[in-house]
């Protein structure tokens, strides 16, 4: 798990209320930006501190990896100079009862700030050039102490993943529908692929014999599930049978949400965010080996392991020791509309 500091500036209300981060991929002059590139380094379970108006006002947890997205239309004229092609990261935010003014604690925070690409100046004012900055575990823990928000942070464990996935899929499907570069017949197959149907399912069935965990081979009772999620795949990957597994519905649920994955040798990986009683109730042997995967499948599995699976070094392991009581109001997720 990593920690991030986002300087929202003009788009704080849209991003926090909408439950996401968005940045252009390049600066207005076309140059690369370290702060924008950081968007692609976020992973599910990463903690995000939201800074705006001189205060840390919210804490969030990333619920999916970055995906390409047009500039949200609710930005209006804000950031009119930004390019439309950007990065989108869904984040489940909680507002803080007592925002923190870092400038009032700069003497203790300054030694923990990054040497390069810091979100704050040495004076304690925000770095106007910064958007998303990586910060150390030590700085994150210091911020949580000052915010008295340990319990609030621990509440973020595993939240919002399913909702964020569905919203991201809807967003990408809407963009696909508006695309003028994709033939209508291909669009139809791509939409069916999202639901594990059509050409994609046929191709998966030619690669996989049945559910690798339950052993069930009655294909009418199995789902064709993408290994690399549909929303972040290219059109070719969305229809590639090697990017799919046939899974029983309950296994599909765990796999899609990152509670379960497989290593390169076919061993089952179980997230520490999954209550072990689920394994017993659903008859899952976490020590089982499901067999080897083809080389073409391993490429997609590497993405699932890195960007979907909620690994044992995730949110819970770092935040469970923090037991300070705090209350936070839930920011209700808005419906976000994106440009083409």
C-alpha cells in the first residue's frame, strides 16, 4: 500500500463529492508531469490525503487503478487550458470533522516531506505546481496522529470496490457508445464481452475447460470473467480468450473484486481483506493448486496481481494498529459525466 497527497485546488468539490481523482496526461504545453504520471502508480487500497484551501479536509482510499478518461464535464470552465485526455482514479472519500492546517505544524511535518516533488513548500503553503504526490509512511502516520483520524482511516478498509468497478465500467461503455472509430458490429461484441457473452465467451471456452477452483465443468453455470478488467483493456484484449477464466459465480465475485487471485504457478492467493469464514462457507481450499496457465494468460494475470488483487500488505495491515476514535461523514458518490 502507498500513501498519496492530492492538491485539489480548483476541483476539490467536484472530485471529493464525485469520489475520484482526475488529471490531464500532459501539461498544457505538452510536457510530461511527474504529478500526473503518479496517477498511473496508484493501486486499490492506497490511502489519499485531500488538501484544499490550506487544509487537509478528507481522507480516501483508491478503489481501482487509473484508467483513461475525458475531462469531467462538471469541471465547466475550470481548467479550460487542460487537455481533455486524462487519467481517472476512483477514490472513496471521508470528510474530516476537524480539518488540519499543515502550516500550523510545519516544523514537525517539514522533515518528513519528500525531497523532490513535495506537495508543500517549506513555508507550509501548498505547492501550486503539484497535483498528486507520493508521501512516506512516516508522514502519513504523522498526519493521522495530528488529525486524530486513525479509526476513520481504518474504516476505509476494502470499501467501495464493487460500486467503483460498476461505475467505471458504465463510464467506459458510455464512451465506447459515443466513439466514431469503432464499427457498430464491433461495439456490440465489446459490450457483450463486458457481460461475459458473445465472441469473448466462446473464445474463453476454447481455452478453459471449467472453473479452476470448484472443478465444475457445466458451462451453463459458469461465468466468463475477464482477468484484466474490461474497463482497462484494449478492444483486442476485451475479446481475447486468454484474458478470461470460466468461474463459478461466487468465485467470479471474489476474483473481480480482488479478494482472490492466482500466482504464476497456479497457487491461490487470498487477500487479507477477506474474512476467512467465507472460505469455509464456500468450500474454498486456499492451499489448492489450480494448475498451470498458458504464457498468454500469465500476461493478464500479472496485471490482476498488481492492479486488482488487494494484497496482504494492504490497508488493514498498516491501519489496524491505529485505534484512536474519530467520526467521519460519508461523502455521497455523485454521478460523474465525462467528455468524449
